[in-house]
C-alpha cells in the first residue's frame, strides 16, 4: 500500500491539551482519523519550534521530548492533520510518502503456530 508517514514532534511529556497530555491527545486524534497504529518514541534531546532546548534528565523526565509516528493512506493522514490543526496546539510535523503493509499471517487468518 502507498500513503504517507506522519511524524509529530511534541515539546515534552508535560505539555497538555486540556486534561490530557499532548501525546494522549495526538493518539486520540489518530484513532478518530481512522488510523489503527501509532508509535510513540521518547527522545533524549531536541530543540522545539520556539528554539528552546529540551532534554531528558534524571530529575526532570517531564521535559523529555516525544515523537509520534503513524503511517496510513493519504486520506487518513489528511484527516489527522485536519484534527490536529483544529486542536489549536502548536506542533511541528514532517510528512513523507511511504509504502507500507503488514508482514506475516495473523492467527485470525489461520496462520497461528
């Protein structure tokens, strides 16, 4: 399948949207856009969209930068970007064309061993 990979960069784990962390909110928006999978990656260091340095330190893990990556068909990525834009949270993202698929056979398809 062909589509896009979207990577969204969150300033830090403590960044909030209402009562949720921004990461939780991004994952919720991902589900609402019909995308079934996402990967959250905790990053050791980054510079945010404002030029501020963030790093995971032993006593300050709440400042640890986080990246959320998803891959899906373009219409679902477009829907996710629309949800994120309407959310009012300032986020940096990258979008790249990708080819993706699932390898192996699931147990539901009779391939369990």
